[in-house]
């Protein structure tokens, strides 16, 4: 089973499917679930992610994307599907990561 860290970094703007795959792998690894147990249409809050986990997730997602990802997006984009769609649509306007 691939982990989020083992998925290749997207070349250019990722599509929603690639972001969704990364998010599913990340949450499955974090919560020690099988990937098939992660439901992309459920609210992320149902997975019990606290603010520390949200900051870690968005930091790791930002590293994978080479973009700054605001942790508040997890609360604004309520599901993996919504977050993946948002990132795919707005990748070009997200600022590059600092120091890269």
C-alpha cells in the first residue's frame, strides 16, 4: 500500500484525483486505517483530526505540492473530495512554499 510520502510529487498542477489519492493515503496512514476505509465524501471532522493534525496534514500536503496550504482549508473544505477539488482548482494561485 503506498503511503502519502511515497506518491510522486505532481509535475505542475495536480488534478483532483491525484490530490484525493494523496489525502486518502495520508489519512489512512495517520489513523492506521485501510485506504478502503477512508470515505472521501465524509466530513474531515469525522476522522477526529484536531488542530495539531490539521497543521501537520496541510504542512505535508504543502510539501508534496510545493505550495503553502492554509490549515483553515480543512475547516472550509469539509471533505476530502471538497479539499481535493479546491486544491486542484486553486493550485496556481496558492503561494509557493517558503524556502524552495
